[in-house]
C-alpha cells in the first residue's frame, strides 16, 4: 500500500461536534458549533474549545470567562449545522431553532435543554494560536439526561443518544461498537 505526501493540516478525524452556549443574560445568549474541542485533564477535570477571534461567541466567552459544552445527537444535526453557519450577531439562535436555554448549576451561560449532556466550564486560560484562540477551562458541573444513566453502574450511556461526529466537513453518527476499553487484553472466562 503506497502513501502520498499530503499538505500539513488537521487530519485527526472524526471529532465530536458540540454546540457551545455562552452569554450571561438572556439578551446575549448565543450558541456556536465547535469541532475543535476535547478533554485535556481528568484531575481536575478540564477541557478546551478553540474559536476564531472574529466569531461573535469569542468575545462573549472572553468577557464572561464561562461557557457550556452541549453534546449533540443525530436529532440535533440540523440545529448543530445551523448554529455553525449563522452568526449570533444576526440571529437569536435559541429562538430561531426552538431550542430552550436552561439555567446552569454553576455558570451564567445557559444549558441547551435538548442536549443529553451539558458540561459547564469556567475559563482558566486563553491561548492565542493563530486562526483560533484556545479557551482552556475547568469543568465545574455536568448535567446529564437521567434516562441515559445506567441504573446498575451509574455510567452515562451517550451511545444511546445517537451522538453526532464531524469529519472533513461532514456529519456522521457512530457505527457499531467494536469493544470496550481493555477488551484486547481481557482474560477469557
């Protein structure tokens, strides 16, 4: 199998695609779709989002120091895409899409009620990287849809919510489960 040289770029796909809600009053609540996001530390729990400086949400997050990562699903695909191509300067995205802002536990940014999992974040550092600034944040609270919590283990089962992913400008659902962490070395019974 041959390989060809490819221009340097971000080729780490698929990615989670999330809707990030921000703002500190109902008048300035906004939603931005982000695929540059991820976990960076487990203790303390920390994550990041990267946002272009010219995006409306960039200034809101920089000013308030807070945001909520709202995980998306196949049912939220249209809203996820719309929030990524329309500006909060021009539209009230909650109203336009019939989404419902919900009060968060610890931050002033709203949760998106229709999202099965909301990760409340408080910014600890802003890294200027070039086209995007990275907002590094501590996770201060998590809000999970009760029906997706396994009654026996207490684990959150996001796979039951039909999560949405992003790859090279396209959205995808998840495929078939292949195994669980550690399955390659698990002893046969």
